[in-house]
C-alpha cells in the first residue's frame, strides 16, 4: 500500500488521504466511522464513470 497524497477536498472541506492498494480478496470493513465515511476499490473505468468531482491530480496521473 502506497500513500499517493492528501488534500482538503474542495467540495466537502474534509481531509482526504489517498492510497494506492492492490485488491487481493475479501470485503472492505470500516473500523472507525468517525474517521472514515466511505471506502471503495475502483478500477480505471469505474473512476472515470463514478467520480463526478475533480480528481486529485496525483490520482489522475496514475489512472491516465
């Protein structure tokens, strides 16, 4: 797991940290809902389809 970067999200004003992970199996489980509201694994096409706001430039660079 590699940290891509972090920023204050321009739409939500929340601190967001981005990680590059490899999915190897199992279900995603959030252990602390005070810190993490949502998590998901997305492929390149899913990112293009699902992300409606600006994409963090370092993430965009990975998924060109």
